[in-house]
C-alpha cells in the first residue's frame, strides 16, 4: 500500500475549491494580470476552509508569480527575437501544468509545480 493511500482525501468541497484556485489563473486570458488576481482572490476567500485549499492556493499563486516573472524576461528578450519563441513555450507550458494541477487537486492529490519560485510559504 502506498503512503498516499493512507492519507484521507480532503472533502469534495475542499477539492473543488483547490481546483478553482488553479483554474482561476485562466482569468489572465480575459483580464490583464487575471492570472495573478484569480488565484489570489480564490485562495484568500477559501484558505480557511481546509488546509488542502490553503496549500494548493499558495502553490497556484506561486506558480503564476513565477510565470509572470518569466513572461517579463521573455518580453525583454523580444528585443533579440528569441523572446517570441520563449513566450510561446511559456504559455503552452503554463496552460498544460495548470490543467494538470487542477485535475490533481480535484482528485484530492496535492500538486507541486516544477520550476516554481515559492515566495508565499
């Protein structure tokens, strides 16, 4: 039996709000800085509901901060053309990882994004 099988799953409501913390980043497709504001707002409103929501909300926000910083670097690198390619790759990677994180959170499994600068502890 795996170690994760011994840990009880968070409630369905906690799993759902943890998923929303990750998927709220898609507000960035509608509003400037929505990828930061969406997870921040959902996390702040629901972090006291369950420790799982708090943990996943921090993880989602830290990832989106890292993506925003990487996007700034890509914009600077557009001066030497490579930034256009890097920004495209960053967007695809962020999209895929956000979807994976949301699905894992809905399953009740804590997800840790790779290559993330964890500013919020």
